């Protein structure tokens, strides 16, 4: 039995997780065994302030938000985009933030530590590069399932919890990235969907739910990657499922998202392309639903 109407204004929060937030030290986790501080693995400059602004936005607009969807980047330590998957041709480690192209694997500059995975990985990388969106990037191990870093920013979590109690509704959680053989920036589908894994293919149930919104507000981290990829997939795929749907229904909370360091140009290009498509760009303090 369902009682959710899904209309009105929906809020889509992309990956508001500890590992992506530049949290002050007092907000860091602690290892239960040795007490050592657990710091964010892939902090985005400005993300902590983004999430605090987002929490205040939720609190102010809670009576007018009909649905909240929170996506969660969810990885295994063994992952094609993590350092432990790879080694250099000379046997050395591959540091985080190393881009790897298929040609470099073919030349022997980089190789999977499990040599039996080489053919599969090259097939993936060829498909990824042919799409022209991304080259394989090696990221620090982040958002490991079950870890402190996988958890939601405390202020956002509290604001969503208060909304649930006031509206008598649950937040819709969407996990992405659990398949270790493909990158999954977008909450809608993996960069290279695996025909054998439905979780990597287009999430049509999520698309249909978002398509019911008269007004879809999007925020989260990071604007250069997961927010960008998710929004682009929504705009590409949703009109096929919901006749008459247009990007004009989307508002991006521009002050509730920031780019990964070094990807500021991608952030700017994303916002410019969305403006061209008549997506609204708004500030959280002045947007009233």
C-alpha cells in the first residue's frame, strides 16, 4: 500500500555523505577500537557549508516538500576506480587522482592486479571512452558501504528526519555504485550499464517518481560529477517516460553544491548548459516553494 502523491515540489539530494564533505575536525568520526579520528576520504571544498545551507532550506520549506530522495554513493573497497585494483607496469602502486586511459593499459603502463580481469576492464574502458563523458579516474577509497564516510551529513540527516516526522513519510534512499566493474556517478544509471546487473541500468522507477513532481529541486555533491551526471540523465531519459515533461521543472540549488577540486571548469560548463536548457538556478535562502 502506498500513500505518497509524488506531486508538488520534490527534493532530490545527491550524495550528501560525510566522505564528500570538508567537515571540521570536531565533526570527524572516531574508530571504535583505537579512537583515531576518521576524516572524509574525498572532501569537496565548500561541501560542509553547502549541506548546512541545504539543511536550513529543508527546515524552512518542509511543509511544501512532498517527497525527498537521497542518493548514496555506495562502494566496495575492491572497485575499478579505487587504487587497490591497479598497479603500474613496474609493479608500483597507483595513487588516487590518477586518470587511466585504455591505451595506457594496452601499453602496459597500468595493469589490473588481477591479471585475469584485463580483458573485462579493457572492454569497460573502451565503452566508457567511446561515450565521451569521462576517462577512468582512480579515486581514494570512499563511501565504503557500512563506513562512517558512507553516512549522511549530520545536519542534512537531522533535517530529513524532522521532515519525515512532520509529514509522516519516509525518505526515498537510492544506493548506487555497488557494482565494482563500472563507475556510477549518476543516480539514474551507471556510466556503462552491465546487461547482467539491473542495478546499473536505467532506474525507471526512480525516473517515474521524479517525473511526478511539478517542481524538482536538486542539490548535493559534487556538482562536477554526480550532480551533473544525474541531472543530465534525468533530462535525457525522463521525457521518454513522462510525455510533456520538460527541464523547466528543475531547479538547481547552486549554493548547495560544489565541484571536486580541479574540476571547476566542468562545474561552470554544467551550470551554463543547464541555464541554456532553461533549468532554473537558485539560491537556497531566497527560493520559496
